[in-house]
């Protein structure tokens, strides 16, 4: 939203699409893997030696190139492949894939700010090789998503079609979905169908249609406690090929005081005339999770009780282990210590004060725990992933404390908690006066704009002088700054400052760096001599 001075509000919608296969400009990534195939499902290629590698690079912000090679011991041949990913006018994405003699592909999709999107792709397989396990000859896909409002009801339509050609036949897959939401009621209908033809045999067709309806109960006190904030779902499945009902079911789901969830399902299958019951309770505690499951179908039943949790070793703080109700093995984590660097050596010493690190943020979701000592433990990060971190100054418990750098990045190490120590310093204070000299007299200059600009970045702060000509600014981060009076104001008043610019440096000190007696002297500019022009 853009708020104009006239009070008008302009709403501008823009959908930002960043596909995972795009790389920033002049960024190169590579990958290499080697191993032995172990395909227990189909058995194709099992026991074969496999190796693959590629290099990708961002040519521009809108074009990424990728090239690589793969080798299977079962074929005794190196297969090369390359691809191009391009973004066109911010809304359209295009990709081209080429593997000579094996696979050729082309795709195009469009994404729009309102949520509409479409996609088409075509793939051709010249030969039946190990890389083409589904034994396709050609494959065509087209689909779209169309959100819309009907009588102020948020609705949408999604459809897709896939055409496949095999060596001895063809196959067609169709899917469609329509949905609508009216306040607390959500309606949805899905359909999936398939039709295959094969030379020398009969055609095959099947389909599946499901209708859903759900209702979310309000969380207000006037609603009975047993259903307050809960969800009720119902569904009916229909077989369009045999023209009969397949199943029907109902589910009741409810949160348990914010520490877990409970749901119970009743399903009835019409062909077998069987009724099934499924109940689940999932409770999250501070150190572990309790999962209780009960299932019953006809005369058979199953009961299961699980207690899940994990322990991670910590290298910082009084707590040497970190308990979690989720799995931590194979994940990464960081421990953040923010402290007041009282001896200004840039290192954490035992006698230095720890500041609670609740103002520390990263750009991904994770498990976060702040200990009583003020140490922040962030778990379940992706190993070898780069994370952007920042410290929000406004959320610091002491607003006069600040780090040397408020944002940085780090790479999460696997199976360990990386220790990040952030020294904090008292922010600086700038104080001074602006005096106007005219006709041999000095008087304060109030209401002037004083601009404080950081050297080397875009940080800028504007303050006004008080009626007595003084100015005061606090919370200035360590660094070099330029101070100057707004030139437009001086030109309008026909004034000149002395000096025009003053440079100061706020040093990183535990007690803060104070700069006082920063004065500016203003005087009227001398009028230029006007000369008459002789025509």
C-alpha cells in the first residue's frame, strides 16, 4: 500500500516468483555424486555403478545455464545434458532441457499477481534407456489455476491434462478441482481420471471423484468448550466408472491447549460394507512428544503408543544438552550469545554480561528456544545451508545497546550447534548547537534540519534543532558519519554554514561514545554585484 500526502491509498499487487533452479547473477554452483543403485521397487539398474555431476551459473539475473554428465555402468556410456532457465518480463518462466539421444524438453509457465498461473511442457524420449524408466516416447502437459470471486465468495478452479505416448499405446490423465470458501465453510470437489489405450488389447479407464466440506468453529467463549476452535470435515468419494459410491467419512479435529492435537475419523466403505475408526492424540511436551493411535476396522483393531524425542549436546551455557520433541540427528543448529563487551576486546569473557538474544532473527523457520541465561538455541536447520541473520534494534531489552553489524550470514554445520558470539556496545550520542551570526550578534537557529549520514552505507538520520539552536541524537551505531545542515533550507534562507560538513567517528565502547560541542556557525551569503547589460 502507498499512502499519498492527499490521503489517497494506492494498492499495488506484485507476485514475486523465485524458482529453485535460478541462480543470482555471477553465482556458480556445482554438484557431484557417486554410488551404487539400489532400487528395491522395480529392480531396474540395481547394483549398477552410478555417477553424476553438473555445473550451473547465473549469466544474468534472468538467465541460468546448467551443464553436466551422468554415467551408468549398465550402459557403459557417458550421457551429457544441459538446460537453460529464463525469466521473461518477470511473469513468465521458460526452461529448455537437452540430453542428446535421450531426452529433449521444453516448458513455459506464467504467474500473475492475482494468483493466476498456467503451465505447459513437452518432453520427447528418442530411446528407451535406463534414464527413461517409464518407457515414454512423448509426454505433453498443460494446466492452469484460476482464482476468482463469485458473489463475494472466494473461489478457484484448477485443471490439468497429461498426454503420454508409449511404444504400443497412449495414455491420458485428467484432473480438476473447484473450491469455494464462505466465511467458516470451505467446499471443494476433486476429480482424477485416466484412460489408456494399447494396440492389440482392450482400453483401460478409471476415475475418482471426491467432495469435501469443512467448518471451523469460532474460538469465542459463547461456543461450547468441546468444539471451540475445532474443525469438522466430511467427505464423499464416488467412482464414475462403475457409477457407485466408494466411501464416506467424517473427521473431528481439535487443538489441545496449544500443546497438541486430537482427531477422530469415521469412514464407511460401501463395496465392502465396512466401518473403520481412527483416533489420534499428539501431545507436545518440552522435552518429548507423546503419540497415541487407535484403529478399528470390523473385528480388528490396532493400538500404538509412542514416545518420541531427541537430545543434542551443547557447547555454550549451563545447559549441556538440548531436549526436543522432534528429531535432531542429521540437522544443524546454532547457539547465539549476545554480550556486553565491557573490556572492548571483541571476545566473550566469563564475567561479561549476557544480554537475552530474543532480538536475533533468521530468514527461515526453525525450532527456537531461549534459555534462562539468555542464550538462544536454534535447531532443526538444514545442513550446509546459508542463512541470513539480523538483529532487530527496536526489540533489544536495552535500546542503547547495538552490535557492530546488525546483519550477517552463516552456514549451518551438520550434526552440531555452531556457537555465534555477538559483542554489544553502547550506542553513541551526538550533541551540539547551530548559531546564526548577523550584524555582529549571535542568536540560536531553531527548526533547521540536521542530516546524519553514515559513511559507506545508506543509513541516514534527520533531526531538527530545538528553539535554542541545540540538537541531540542518541542510538547512533558505531561507525563514521557526516553531519550537515539541509542545503535546501540554507539556500531558501540565503544562509551558509561554517563548516559545511563535519565528520565524526562513533567508536565501539562498552560505556558508549559521546560527541558534544559539535557546533555550526551560520551567516548570510554575500550578494553578488549586479551589472547592467548594454544593448
